[in-house]
C-alpha cells in the first residue's frame, strides 16, 4: 500500500541564511488535501448522518478527482504556476489525481492505493494563497484512456471520447437508495457529437471548477473537500425516473442543479464554489 505523504513548503532559504544562489533555486511544494463529510474524515466503511435535504445517512463507495493548473498566489495577486513532479503514477504534466478510497469495505471495487498530496516546485518567494482547477484542460480531456500514461489511464474515471473524463467521481449509498447514488462531474454539450468516439472541438459546458483560496499557508494548511457541503441541497434518497442514478453533470437531470450550484457551475445562478475550504494548520477534522 502506498502511504500518504506529508511534506513542508520552503518559501526561501534566505530566512535560513542560505546563499544568493540557493535563494533563487526552485523550492519544493507539497500541497495537502483532505476529504471530509462535515467535520468527520471521509473513510470507506463509515456511516454519516444528516446528509442532504432528507437528512439521510450515507456511506462512501468511491471518491477521487483530478486537479490541474495548480498555482500559488503572491501578495500582489499574481499567479506562480507549480511545476509538478512527474512521478509516473499520480502526476502527469500539470494534472494530478487525488484518491480517497482505499479499496476496503464499502469501497471494495476501488484501489488499495490512496493519494492526498500534490508535489512540485516553484521559484523561492513569498506566497499567500493557492488556486487550482477541479477538472482537466480541454486538450487532455478527450483521449483514449487505455493509451494514456498514469493517472489518465483509469477507465473508471472516463465516459467516452466525446464527453471525456470524469473530473470527479463520488459514489455513495444512502438510506433511501442503498443500491447507489452518484455524482460524476465532467464536461457536457460537447460537439460534434456524431458518436461517443467523436473527438469534439468544443464543449458548451466544460464544468471545470476554478478554486481560489487566498490567505492560505502553503507550508502547513490543508485543502478540504466537504462531501456534506456538496450534497447540502440534494435529496440523496430518491432519483428521478428514467434518469441516471444521481447526477452525470447534465443540467436537464433534476438531480444535477443542486450539485452544480455547490460547485458554482449553475449558469442561471453563478456563485462561488462551496465545497473546498481551508483547514488551518492548528485545527483538524474530528
């Protein structure tokens, strides 16, 4: 089993009395993530109550997502892209996979390995925030996954060439739907859509979520994804007849608008995303 990694971020060796050469050298970044359900850590086999509009109880079956275009924010608001470590497994070019299921208990169809950190480097400097995309760049989103390097080779995170990848996969079981309820985030309205194998030239709704977290201590704070917040406006105990179980990102599906609202992706009522937040270094999920 691959163990989870915890590292530190160094903003400049000048603080430590390093040389001028050392001050200009690239410095390591290890941006840590956590998945929670409210204040509780997300874990396979655990049950969580008070979920959604029906105050349902749920358990987790799968939860993983892609992050791309990670950049740090400077005092003046400018962005510094993070050069990701090319590890041959979790990170490729400017894309990273985060995986919070461990293949045990309710997540038996998943994988044993987990990942909760993105590693890379930036020029030495002062950074006060972080920004990233939940999703994939268009040019990486419409490919044959079996021909791609890891982590873009996972068929469980892919629909078809026309729609592309599932940027996020959340599968749960609820009190009312013990057989399963899902939220798979990805691009929709991609054209041309002649066949599922047609590579599109554009998508009407890319559904890439840009997340900005200012006032973030990159060396010690954690980015949390709160599943309870995502499901706050959803009825996870029922599903509209003749539609997918849960939401596959299509706004015509009644299950999707409450979820897209939490991501800030509902076109008729755009708001800031409500699922990612900062966990300061001095606090932790209970």
